C-alpha cells in the first residue's frame, strides 16, 4: 500500500513539475530590454510638456496694444532715441568728471594768474559736460540706428552687425576731416566694436 502511494505521488509531481518550472504560453515573461525600449527607447511616447499641465504659470495672450508697444520698442527709431538719451547722460557725466579733475578749469587764458571763482569753474564744467553729452548722443544714435538697419537687412544678430555699424559711424565722423581720417575712423570704431562684442559675448 505504501509503495503504491509513493508511486502515485511521484507521478503527480512529474506531471506538475514542468508546469511550475516553466511559464505558460498565455503569460510570456516580460523582458528587461522591452521595458527599457518603452521607457527610453524608440517605443517611448513623446508627451507635450504643457506648462499648465506641468504646474507652471500659463502664458497670457497678448493684446493688440501690447503687440504694438513691443513692435515700437523693437523699432530702429526707438533704439536710436534710447541710445541718444543714454549717450547724452553718459557723456554729460563723463564731461563733468573730466572737468572736475582738470586743474585748468575756470582759468582765463588772457589772465592765467587770476584765480577763478566758483561760478566760473561751474560754468566751464557745465560747458564741457554739455559738449561731451552732445558728442556722445550723436555717436550713440548713429551707432544704434546703423546697427539696427544692418541687422534688419542681414536678418542675423551676431558680432558682424556691430563691426559694420562701427565702421559706418567712425567713417561718417572722421570723413569730415578728410578721406584718410574717415578710413582711420572706420577701422578704429570697427576694431573697438569687435573688441566690445567679443568681451560681451
């Protein structure tokens, strides 16, 4: 009786062994490479990263007035006026500073031994500051306007725009003193603009 029971258990274990050892055809094993292919491979789904979905702030739609203001601020006229005002302020400050460290401010060339008064010193400082302010304003407006026109014509925003604009501005300023001065002004302003662009970029 015991021998027959042991034989029956052995037959049962032989029949159940392959079923438990190997997977069935209905439930195939999940390969690790298949999971990677779906996560980072060619089969992964590309999702649209919408800021509203990801928790970011939504970008509001711009009205016609806002678009008009942006176009005006990006125009060459606005950039030229802004550069002119900035050059005027910077030139005035630079002129007053140079006049403040100049020991000959306020002295009369006809009477160099006369000690200048405070009013005369302030008047000379104001005149020098105004002169520097006008020159800086003209140069800033010319440079900004030519750079904007060249950038609009080329359709690119790179260092070449500043170099071309510097050459045009320097040539136009130096051309009043002759052709040689114009060529030197063009080369000098172009080299200075290239150095500034290289430093900033």
